[in-house]
C-alpha cells in the first residue's frame, strides 16, 4: 500500500493546495499556448514543486485535452501517472551533479520525443549541481531544441546562478498556512473514514512547519494504528514524543524559575529516552505560543502566565534554549546543554517574587512538584559536611596524603550522587565538569561554561563540594576550576556573526519582538 503522501499526491492543477498564484498562471499560459522552454519552481520542501512539475509535464504531453487540465484518459496521461512516460525524464541533481551527467543530458536532448510533442526534463534540487556542471546546463538552456522543456526545482534559490535564473520562468511556492494544512488533513481523514481530535491536528500542523509532505507522513504514521479516532495520547504512545502536558509543565517550572521541578522533568525526559533536541524544539514552540498569546491579551492563556514575571522568565528561557540548541554540537552529552539552560534561567533572581510552578495533572512520567523560586545563591545543604578543608588561601592545598587523578575520577560519580541528595542543581554542574589533574591536594577540574566557573567560585558551594569530596577520598582536598578555552573558541566561531545588541525595553511586546522578530 502506498504511503499517504504518495496516495494523495495531486494529479491535476486543481488538486494542488495553497499555490493558486502558480497554478492559475500556468493554466492561463497553457490555454494561450505560451509555453516557456524552461521553468524554475522555488520554495520550501514539501510544498508541491515536484508534483506541480509532473502535472505540467502531463498536460503538455496530453494527446487530447484543449483545456488547462490534462484529460487523464489518453495513453500519454496514463503512462505519466504510472511513472512510465519515456518522454519525461526526472533527474535528481543531488546524485547526478557532475559535469559528465549534464553533458550526457545535453546529448540526449538531440533525440526527438517518442510519444508526444515535447521531451521534458525535470531536474529536482538543481542547486546541488557542481560548480562545473552549471555552465554546461547554461549552454543547454541558451540553445534549447524546440521540442525540449526543462522544469527545475530547488529549495535554495540563492545557490542557483543568476545566469540560469534569467533564462527560466521562476515560480515561488510558499509554505502552507495552518488553515490550508488543516483542510488538507481533514480531507485525507474523510477519505480514510477516520477522525482526529483537534489537538492532534494542531500537533501535526505545528510539527510540519508548513510542509504538506511532512504533515501527511506524520498523519499516515498515526493512521497505521487501529484507533478509529486519533487522540492526543497516541502521540506519546506511537511517536515516542513527550506529551504536550509534559512540555507545559516544563514551561510552568521555567516561568516560576523553579529549577528543581524543571530538572526533575529533564530527568524524566532522559529516563524515558526522549530526544533532547526534539524536546527543546517543542519547548521553544510552546514558549513562543504562550508569549504571543499573552501579548495579544488572550484570556485563555495558561494560568501560570498571569504573573508579571512569567513572561520575562519565558523570554529568557527561549534565549537560553536557542543557545542550548547551538551547544548540542559541542557537549559530549546532549542533556548537559539542556540542564545548563535550565540552570541559567532559574539561578537568575526574578525581578519580582514568582509563584511556585503550577503543574498540569496526569503528565506521563513527569514528577513535577511545586517548589519556591530559586535564587542565585543555592546552598547545597543547610548543614555543612563534617570534614572541610581549611580555607587559608584561594587555592591553598591542605596538608594530607597524595591523591591521584584516577582516584578522583573513580569517586566522581559517587560525589555526584552524594551531592544530589541535598541539591540537584550542584550535581548537574558536577556532571558537566571533568577532573583533569591533581597538584598536591588541589584537584583541577575542566569547566566548559563561564556559568560553571561562577558557580564553583562561590565560597559556600566550593566549601561544600570540597568537604564532600574530602570525605570520599579520606583526605582534605581543595578544588580549582580551569576553563576549556578550545570549546569556547569553537562556540564563538559557530555563533558568528553575533547578533547586534539592542536596548532593553520593559514592555512584554518588545521582549517578544526581540526574540521572535515579529
């Protein structure tokens, strides 16, 4: 059985959704006999470029129709729909990108059409052609045979040379609007005699980002289930994605700067095997929706957004999550980037007292308990460890026996577990640092972020960690942090050009505009 997006691929101009500015122009040109020798369809993936190219090719080779649409009955139309029309050659430029491939194509244009009036070449992802192949293609477009028509398609118009563009009629395809996407999905559901809750359609629309093919593939995956009606619970069960309620709980914790609850959700995400990048994207999308709804005065916005500090916290959360996405390529464990993002949000004191995070009931697997907002000075425990090194200098090592770096690494996991009992925040930081050397009784650890350095330079945090580590090693030790400069250099290069700074504005509208550019 064909996949949904193949099964419901448009076969006529009238069936192409969301591109009337393209289809109407092509229909009128066909009726008037104004056929160009080269077309270029440009736009995001999954918006109908290749489908429209095939429909245009089918109509141009139709043996009977005098109207804008192909008859669909003649031998040529039947062969085209079956993918067997020898006068239509589809070429994937990604795998046929060399100059030799284009030279072979050029030689084949000298042959006459076998069945119809034209010989049509559809070159998909034309921007993938090599630097040397474009001049060869240009030569073919400059001196086309009267029976040859080229239909090029690309998702990256800026990579196509201007000399190629100037010899083509360029048609720009746009992303589907939510209304168009909803209509398309509803149509497919009706044809399949199935139903779906509105939340399911909203989820598919948000995930597909205006791409019909992605939306139809996702719907097809859900339709493979036996359920007559598609419900929100099926998203988590069948697609392996965190539930919308879990994401909302996470955002509620961030809005309240409740680091403990947010980190517990991160632990749940980790234990259930969800993809970190996927969860970050869902969280950013959810935060954006909440901020925009609040800015527009939507009365149905989540209750935890009513506080004055929630919007500021979520705006900061989006920035931190964007940075976490960039950091995923540099950290050895993806969850570290997410945990650091949570800590960078929750350790900054709120402008005004925030309410505890309000959880949404029945979030699958999420243990989110209301906790007071965290401040920048997070103590590991109200009681200090019994054995603490003497603080006679900034990094003065206490006198004791010799400790090796291998010994420190061996007990590091136990140190994290011990610290986590009193404060998960500190344990998260310890997971992100690495012991690299021991000088006497000074343990040097490598840190990747300035936030780590700031945290461990606080006297109470430093003393508590040193005390716990001293107990595990049975000898007094001191802690010294060293920045991983190579990682910072890589991150700085990846982030160029840096965003231009802008003045602060206290209004919610300006905050949303700064983050989303709207």
